[in-house]
C-alpha cells in the first residue's frame, strides 16, 4: 500500500513539474536542512489562542561551489477560529554566491493558514504569505505573494508515517533593481515522507523541485534533498 501512495505522489509531482521543463534551464543539485518549532503559548488553566513560530534553515545549492544560504524566521500568531491562524513575523536571510559575495536580506511577513479539509483519506492545508523584502545589494523594496498547498496522508498500517506532497508558487508583485520584473518568480514542488518520532518530534524528508524564472538569462531548476526536523518545545 505504501508503494502505491508513493507512486501516486510521484506521478502527481511529475505532472506539475513537467510543463516547466519545456524551456532551457540550468540545473543544480543541493541540500536544505530545516529546524522548526511552533505551538500554542500557555495560559492560565490551559492553552492560549496565541502561538509562537520559529524556524532556522541552512541551504546548500551546487554543493562544493561555496554557494549557500542561511535563514532564521520568528513569528507570533493568533488562532482566529479552529484550524485558522493569522501570523506576523520577521526573517533574516543571508546568502553567499560561488565567488564569496555575501548579501543580507530582511523580510517582514504576514500569513494566513487554514485546514482546507480532507481528500483521499488525507488532509489538505493551505497558506497565503505576503513578504516585504529589502536587501543590501539593492535599493527597491520587493513584495512577494506566496501560496502553498500541502497534502498529508497517513500510510495504511503505519499511523506514524505519512506521504507529503506540497506545491508553492511565488509571485513578485513589483519590479526591483535586484530581483527583476514583477510576475511569477519561482515554483516549488515537494514530495516526501513524514515520520512522527514522538509526541513532540517529527521528521520530514524528500525531494523538492525548485524552478526559478530568471529575467534576461536561462531559468534555473534546483533539485533539492530536504531534511526537516519539527519539534514542540
């Protein structure tokens, strides 16, 4: 049964990715490692509608070239109603290219996420995130809209294991002197597995196809191995 779900997820991923590969692109491989924690804040007599969020990431693209990225992202959220949360946060992003040039970026962001319901014995969740980005190698403020859909299906006979499929397009809402023209900026497709290791710790691992549209040059496809550790502190 697990094999059947993996094949279904793979086929769905290829259907979404294949149209993007019709254009000439540059291909790179890499690894992203992610730690994230989120939970409700404690309150007198129980839990609160207020939540915290923090994640830290180390990204290595074109392994061995010296190209890498680091990200820390704290936020606070409020549960509007069951399954619906609003968030506001900040992210500090640092990148280094193969020539050793470092760029620092600040991102303020707002987000709404919700449980969309069940489908094929799994659960669908969605989120919309708006980011305001400023970077030290440019003058303009970038504004990016991101929309993620995530499908999680427990595997029959293995309630601690799940199939995970995610899709997230990015849309640049304005031109910048460092990020190019407004329009579709990138698309991420993820397929992988999740393991619940304990009541507080889970692990997700899999493959992400990150397709990036580049103005005035060849588009880029990153083939990424993703390792995510999620914990409730």
